[in-house]
C-alpha cells in the first residue's frame, strides 16, 4: 500500500490504510472518506479482493461514525463473505470488532450482542497473537 501496484495496475497508488485508520481514531472523517474513495476506485478496477476486505472493514468503521447503519450491515455481510471466499481469516477479529460496535449502537447482529462479538474477537486475537488489535479491542469494549 502506498506504492505502485506493479503488474496489475502499475500507474495507481493505494492510500495507506494505516493512515486512514488513524484519521478515524482522530475523528478526521473527511480525510478518511477521501482516501477511502480513492482506494475503492483502485481496488474495484483491479479486482483486489483482499484489499476489498480491508476497505469494507475500514469503511464500515467510517459508517459507524456517521451513523449509516444500513451500510455498516452491508459491509459486514460482504466482508464476511469475502473472508470465507478468499481465506483471509487474518481479518476475522476486525470483522467481529465491527460487529461489536454495530451491536453497541443498534442492539444486536444476527441475534448476538456486542459481548458475544467482543469475546469472539478477543479469542481470535489471543489465538493467533494479533496483539496489535488489543488497544482497539479495549476501546470497543469500553464503548468508544
């Protein structure tokens, strides 16, 4: 990310998803949306399914911040399907964190509450040693 996509789309550069996530934590929603839109154009044009999962999860967080719950739900379902299709299970915990945040705002998702998704995410984080997600888990667990 942030470098030319050699071979597939050599003239395009993806915005850095780490920076976009930081924009979201700093409540810089306009900057996040601009970079997300730029990323989506490239991801869609080049058929990049793993990046599509990342986009859906991050844009889902953006939609939570803007109270666009229908889009969050659609992104959750699409990301879940793409993770299954591609085997990109590294994003399972982030999917569950998105679901937990959705539940905190809307009550439940697929008959499960926020605590269910939080515990599922924590188990996955601990199971594969994805410790970089624990600060985010803690924020979501504290309702932030």
